[in-house]
C-alpha cells in the first residue's frame, strides 16, 4: 500500500516540479534568441515568438507544454532548431546512462570492499591505507582526476585514447575519473556502517555463540552495514545516469549533461524543462526503488 501511495503521488510531484522549472527558467534575464550570430529584426523576432507561443501568457504556454507531455512530446528545442527535445534525449540519454551505469558499478565495486575491509581491519595498516584512499578521493574532484589521468595514461604513456566515445577503450578514462570520487564517499559510508553494526548487541551475542567471524560479518553484519550505501545510491545513480557535465566536456562525450548546461546558457526553455522533468522522474523512481531494497535487506523495516 505504501508503494502504491508513492506511485500515486508521482504524477502530482512531477507536475509541481515541471511548473516551477517552467516558470523559473523564464524569469532568468535574456531570451532564447539573444545569442544569434546576427540579431534578428523586430519582425522576425515576433514571428519566432509566435511560432513557439512565447508571446502568450505563461499559464497558456504551460498548458500547451502539458498537452505535448501527455503525448510524450517535450516540444521543439529553441536552440537546436531541427530537433525536438525528445530527439535530444533519445540521442544523448543512452550515452549518459551507459557512462553513469558503468561509473556506478565502478564506484560500488571499489568503495564497498574498501569500506568493508577498513572496518574489519580497524587500527591496522589496511585501515589507514583504505581510509587515506577514501578521504583522498572525496577531496579530489573529477575535474582534477580527469586531466591527471589524461596526461599520464593517454599523453605520456599512450595506453588509452584521450577523448570521444567510439570504442571500449574510450570508456576506461571517463568511467574511472567519474567513479573514483564517488567510490571514496561509498567507502566512508560503508566503513561507518560496518563499525556501527559490529558494535550491535546481536553481533556480540552471535559471536558469543561461537559463530565464525567470516560468516558473522558477511552474512549478518554486511546486510545492515550496507544500508547507508543503498540509501545514498538512489540520488547517486540519478546523478550519474543523467550525466556529468564536467566529465562529458573534458572527454568530449555526447551525453545529456552538456545539453543541460548549454540549454540553460542559451535559454532553451523547452530543453531545460524537459531535462529537469526527466531528472526528477529518475530521482523519484530510484528513491522508490531504494525504499524497496531496504525492505529486502532489513526485515525490521516496515512501511505503513
């Protein structure tokens, strides 16, 4: 019943988000035709505003947008004149989703084991080395890691291609640069979760009954310790799936993050609102999935 209520609230929530984005993007100074190479005459500008219904009241523009959205059409892009927003999403979203999914897998595959072993080996050199790695990755953002990887692995040693998105070899550097930062955060969350769980009463009782340490940690402690990571993974995955502007720009990847920023700078109203609605839908759905995973990992969690 809880999940059905969340699903029922999904549509009104997305309507509110779309309306706020629709209004706020129009309150910003400037317009979609201000950055043309040659300024348009007043007559041409009036014709463009009439074509895209920009001369009508905002509430009427919003109703027209909702009518198109109900048909699965986000409307035409005001900057990319020969493409609709749906075309842009269809072209760029698969690239960003692939990049984000691989970066997510990389971050989880590195962060969870590092956090687990630093907690299990607390006070030893493994703990200090893993904790140093996690803090370093959190403190060094992707736009710093990416140029370092390019200079070393692509330019100096010529092991990997510098940019673009044409082969499996082109994937390694951007996925690593994007995933390392988040792997540090995941490692920190995993370590804290393991340390707190290892001090729980049921762990002490199970250890007193003679249960092996390996079975105790992996079968019982890990399921509860990973809950903070699961909670963080929802918004993290939404972030990664909709693309990282910095990484996509550095490596010249044709993903959706570039369109979000360019659309904002160019006042491409329909593109910005469409991408905001897409991001919001992903965020809400993934958070709902996280709640469902909670019930599988921790039987004590019950939703009314």
